[in-house]
């Protein structure tokens, strides 16, 4: 069967599958924690570039950027952030090292831009204010204590090129991304389902009933059919006779001639 014709024929099934995917997707989203995001950018600089091969400096900066993005997720870096003077709710991360580590990795994200020395810092939190405070603390630790995480000493500097900018609305989970997944998943599943089960008995209708095949009329036996036809004809003749009598009676009333009743 042609695919377009199949889609037209099974459009109610496809729509029903889409609704099921949409409802399930919404239920999954509602069970997630909606979080605000705060984004900032820092730049890794290595001094003394004029006395060193530029290629070597570029490779060194790339190495430092990649190293610091990994350091951000470490327990020692987390402890340095918690010990800073920023107003951070420590109870949010739990009371054990395992809980703290898991919560911290879900809260902070660090990604280095290749060959640029720029690191994107993203922080996700249920509270907008807390997300900003954590982002400021992360940048502060990277600027003031980065020497504790590499062996190049004071030749490396960290500058903030974009201050933390907090989102006005929750950005995690991404609703548009989730909607695209629902649409793509429902379309794929719907096409596969209709292709594997093209028969009408497998149609899905969330609203209304399936189209039922017309019932076959039962054929009466010949004798019974003839008798029925005779009864119909007799009833028709009886009604015609009654109608003629009524007409004659009306004529008598109008003319006063009683002989019309016997014509």
C-alpha cells in the first residue's frame, strides 16, 4: 500500500498514538525538577607568550582549559566553593560525600571551547538566587585558587569575560527539546505500527468507536417473503378502501344525497 494513502487512512490511529506519547511525556516532565540556569565565561591566559612558540602556548592553554573543566567536578573544588564567602545553601547538596558529589555534578557544568582558552560555566538550581551565588563562587575559586590545580604557578591567569547571567524562567528540562522528542518518537512509532498492522481491526481510536462493517441483511425464506408481500398488499388495499369510504361520506355531507354512500 502507498505510504501516503496509508497515512491518510490511519490518520486517527497516528493522532491517537501522538496523544499517548504527549501525555506520557508530560507526566515524565512533571516528575522532573525544574531548574534555573546561570551562565558565565572565563578566559585562561598564560603569560610570557612572546618568549615562547605561539603553537606551544596555544597547546598549553588548551591543556589548561581542559584540565580546569575536569577540576570543577572534583570534591576538592566543591569544598573550596562551599568554603567561599558566598551565600550558598549547603543543605541542598546533602550530608554525605556521595550525595554531595552527585548533586554537585548535576548542578555545575564546565565546557572548554577548543583552541580558545575560554571555558563556559553553567550552573543549574531550583532557586534563581542560589544559581547565581554558586556561579559567582565557582568563578571566584577559579580566579584565586587555580594554581592549586596545575603546576605552572603564577604564569597562568584567569579572567572573567562574561559575568553570570541568570535565566528568568526554568531552563531545565528543556521543554522544546522534549516536545521534539515526543513528536519524533510518536511519528516513528506510529508509522511502524501502521505499516506492520495495516488491518482495520488494529486501528486505535481514543475518541469515538471504530468504524464497524455494515451488517448483512438476513434473507427471509421464499414462503415467508411471499406471505409478507401479500400482507403488505392487503394492508395497502384496505387503507385505500377506507380512504374511498371517507371521501364518499364527505360528499354526502356536502350534497345531502345519501345514494352516494352506495356508489
